[in-house]
C-alpha cells in the first residue's frame, strides 16, 4: 500500500506546546541542578569544616600513603578477594538454583531431598557467616583427615558458598513462586515435562524478576570475602591492616574501600542495563 | 483557534500521533456531546486504542487539540491526574489489581484520589456491584472470577469515581461469546441511563443498536462518521463498505 506523501507541518498550537514543554524541561533541569549542587555543597562543607577534619584527612586520606599501600593491597585483593567471589558466585548460583528447584519439586521420591533443602536454608541462613568461616577454616583441619586439604582459601570459599547459597536459594525461590500458575499450565499444555517447564519457562522469568536482590547478595558476598581475612588469609583487608599497623596511618583502609567500590559499581550498572533492555523488549508502554 | 461548542463534553481537532516514523493517528476530529455513545470501529491497528489512550492522556499527542469540559487538556501544563479523575477507562484485559478484593479495587480511587469516606465509598461500590449482578463477588479476589465477572468488576471500578466520560477499549474482545452478552447488557444499561461513552469495539450489532455516532477508522484516520443507520446501511466510502461486508459476513 502506498502511503500518501507526508506534507505535515506542526500547527501553531503544537509549536507553542513544544515551546512550553521545552521551558518545562529547562525548569526541571535547573531545579535538579541547583538541588544537586546545593546538596553536595552542604555535605562537603559540613565534612571539611568539622573540627577534626585535618587529622582525619592526614590519617585516612593521605596521598603518599595511598600510593605506598596500593601495590600490596592490589596483589592481595586480586589473588584472594576477587578469586573468592568469582569462583564463589558461580558455585552459589548452581547450589542455590538446585536448592530452590528441589524445594519447588513435587515428586514423592524427592521428599528426603526437600527435607534436606529446608534444613539447609534454615540452618545456614541462621549462622553468622564469620562463624561459619571460623568453623570450617579451623575445624576441618583439626579433624586431621587423610587426603583433605587444609587450605584456608578452600575452606573459606566453602563457608561463603554454603552461607550465601542459603540466602540466594530463597531469593530464587521467591522469583519462581512469583510466576503466575497459568505459565505452568500453558507449559503443561504444550506437553513439557515438569522439569522442562521449570527450565524453559518459569526459571528464566523468575530469575529475571529477582536480579536486583541477587545483585544485592553478590555485592554483599564481594565484601564478605574480607571475612576470610579474619581467619588469617592474607586478603586485601589483612594487607591494609598490616600497612596501617606498620605506618600508623589508615589510608590503606580507604584504598581497600575504593577497590571494593570500583568492583561493584560497574556490575550494578551492567545489570541495570540488562534489565532495562529486557523490559523494553518484552513490555509495551514501558519507559 | 476554533471556539468549542458551549455544551460539547469533548472536542478533538486535528489530532496526530506518531511512534517514531509511523503515523498512527492523523487529522482526527470528533465531537462528543453529553449522553452520546460513540463507537469506534475498524480493523486491528487502525488506531482505535491509541485514540482512546490519547484522550485519557496516557499518550501525548503530536499535534492537534483535545478539549474536555471546555478546557484544553492537551496542554503540557495540565494536571493529568485531575483530568483522569473525571474520565473513566476500562481496558481489554480488565487490569484489575490482583492483590485486592473486588470491593477494594472499587474503593481505591474514590478513597485515595477523591477523598470519599470509607463507609460511603464502600456503600456506593456495593450498590453498583449489586446493580451489575456482582453482589456476592465483592469480597473475592479478581483471579477467582470468570472473565465476564472480572470485566464487569472493572466497569464498576471505573464507575465508582463517577466519571463524566467513560472510555471503553475493546472490553469484550477477550471474552467468549457467552460472556460478551452479560458485559454488553451492562454497557447498554449505562447508555440508557445517559452515561457518555466512547468505546472501541468489534461488536457491530451492539454498535448499531446503542451508538449515537459510529466512527470508522482506517489507517489512523476517521474515514467516515455518522449515525449508525447511515454508516451501516449506506456507507459513503468504499473502504467502509468492504470492512462492513467482511465483519458482518
């Protein structure tokens, strides 16, 4: 079908309206700029003008100390913290998904596994992560088992996976349960097995819904890798403490904090972007 | 700018709406007087739903003027919530809130937007639910009811705010034929009570009986509008004739 040649020109009223919209947008921009600048100015001024600021500045924000502490912290951060959570996140996702699926299953044979899954989540969410790290990192080697590693890194990792697996399992279960039963009905109607319905229909939708809380847990995990340092692993926090104790300057802590922040922000923006894209693709009228 | 007719409830002039390059509405002109029942007919994608969404300010128009109760509502400075508080809308997919009972769905806007006291809002909602044969469903959650019941509840929800204009967007399109009747009966009653309505519909028999004006939309234009007797028996345009021949069989 041939479209008529477009000859439309905005009417006088429409041009007037566009001008109004532009001025409304300008006003909104002005208000947001002023509000933002004023807010941060107040925060900055309040901090800098406090009586103890000079000494805080020299003990926490000393550029020379930051430079000096940087390499050793970087080494510890990269070899332990980053590795701990990169490996940990994968294992946690697998464990948590398995636990969530088992809790959702209806097959009679799986009842014992369901009981184990319930006990596991109840128990491991209840134990403070740092206790779990201590129990595994010190307790397992004390058993003097043949052929079992005494590696602090390994048992610290296991403790983190067990603890966070329980949290993440519940997050995923919430996502799965939020999917309307009609989705399972239509998967059933297409002849999909119970497992296939979960694998291809329910889990993809459910997981997408809980990405923000999942990200919460992963950021929390990144930070909790420092708990393994408390059990003696020479991680970034341990390295920073080492520096601080030796030089009587806490700037090394600020450096560690920056490492953790630099790590989490891109991840947060990336997941926001993924979610936004999925929403635009699937939903009409989403803005 | 043309001056609106003093008693026109809604006056649409030269409305245009585009999504990117695609022009979905062009040169729309429509006047609705109080107690009018305007039926928008036309094939899917002809712009019926978009027009209703533009009237309710769910979409911004790209040109033209919409006047409601004598005031231009297509102005960017207009308070949309204030306009919508006097315009009711019912959607094809009901859009009832699944976490609230039917009664709570119905009293939400009267209580929170219009500030009606709880007892009064509930009394009005129960009266309307009774009138629409839903007295025993008031305390149920929407997903436990049939499609026809849900759509009737959605109508009651829209009516509870006592709107001066009711927009109905293909409200029977998702219902099976048996249930279509029960919803249309209610719309017919509303029309007889003098409710002003604009409805997008595929129910030609209904449009012929109830409408005061029928608009045939094609490719984003109102190709033809007039009283149903004229449009259905003696359409001016060839496109209208072909469309009617196809849907009336």
